[in-house]
C-alpha cells in the first residue's frame, strides 16, 4: 500500500501526523482499516509524561474493517467489521490462575500496531492485529451497531471489571468520583446491577449529564449519613482518594480506577482501613472473562453510549483532539478519532 497516515508519538507532549510505511498482515494476522478510535486517558498520560520511548502510535479503542487476511486465518474475510482487545493473557500462569489477568506477562505484550513497537495503533489509517489477538481478542460487530458504538467495547470491559471488583449488588449505594466518559459508564453499569448511583465532578455540565443518565444528586453525608456502600474513583486526581474513603460506610469499598501511574502517592487515614475495615481496591485494564458480557452490553445497548460522544476529529486534527481531552470542558466528553473524515471536525 505504500505510505499511510498516522499520529506518531515522538516524545513528551509531541505527537505528529506523519506518513509511515503501511503495516501488512503476516501469517495468522489481520489488517484493519480504522473506522473509529476513542481517545483514552491512559494514552494521554503516556504522552503527557513521556513514559515510553518513541516512536509509537497509540490508540486502542478501535473499531475497524478487515482490509487483509493473513495466511492461516479462518472465520474472517475482507470487509468484515471488528473490534479488538489489544491485550490477551496466557491463561495458564500463576497470575492468570487467580484471574489477575492484567498482571500476566503475556497480557503486558501489546498485540496490535500501526508500525514501530506495538502500542495500540488505532491513531492511524490501518492497524495490524497479531496472531494471538486474532485467535482470542477479535469481536465481530453486528450490522446494526455503528463503529463509534463498537469502539466502546474495551472501555466498557474495563469499567465492568471495576464494577465486579467492587462487588456491587442490587440495592447498594454507589458514589462515582468523576463524571467524565469513564465515570458515566461506571455509573450506568452500577445502575444496571440495580444500585443507586451518585456522582460528583468539578464540571457542572458533566454532573447534569450524570443526572440525565440516572444519577441522584450528591450532597455528602446529608444524603447518606452512614456513608455509601461503594465509591469508585474515576477522576485522575489522587486528592479524591481520601474523600472517597470518608464517603463510604464502615466495611465499605473504594475502588481506584483512574490511578494508573506508579509513583503517585497521597496521604490517607489508614485508620479508615484498619479500624473501620474499609477496603481500598485497585482495578486496571480489561478482563478476558468479561469479553462476552461487555460486547452484549454494547451491542444490545444496555447502557447509553451515543450521548457520551461529543467530538469527532480526523487524524489531521489529532493534536486538537488531545488538547481537548487533556483539558476537558463542560461541552466535552468522549472524543473519537475518525480517519475517514479526512481532518474535518464534527
């Protein structure tokens, strides 16, 4: 195919739209034409902090159309539509046996790339899906589901994992810290479990969206004097962690969802954990056990995803897309990069 367009990470806060050699599908692999790729906070952190050596092409919330099929691949043909999970665990190591899939050494190997060291590859016109992802990490998109909706499967899986780790059940009260796209997905999944959802955010417009999606107004302990059953921290600010611990009842649970960088620290009252028996839990990335359920939730529209999409950018405007995602406003939620719109912003 010659050269293709991609947004190449060249260093801290440095992403450039360049022409790079087109990836190709080797034995057992598939090449996807990217139709939609969501902008994820984990990629933004890597770009902002320069965590990884360049060059790389990020982007992992991808929906695409099969462009080429490598030798030995069965069940897929050109023009089929698919989403992928860019991490797949080995399933047999000690960590997999206790379902800590995101800590499995095989899971940490990214299996999709537009070029360079695999890092997702969705912020490009084409992305190669490697053989072990083709075998276990590709999901077919139904005809009545849009590419934009389908691109939510990976983030919905990660949120569903957080909900499962929190042990949320019907009748419980759940407080979401941060009503961005992830927080609003967590809110809807908690309500899907039959819980009463509350949300808090520093941006008033995001709170209004949370209310429209079923959240109840939160006014601290006046709403729930004993504390909520569960708090989910979907805000990247670690300052929310002490607040979350105080907001839950004795023996309640706090799940950290947005704290994904090692070295971040925050002072907490350990007596809340030791004496009051509150649990502080981490939840990171997706779970292979939840692939089918996450797909069902998205494809059967069990939660609302379309209202979360506020902006679409072509690859030529990806720097603007990243700036908006890193500096959210009252009018911005989920940002989708769509190579096919040729740089026109919607």
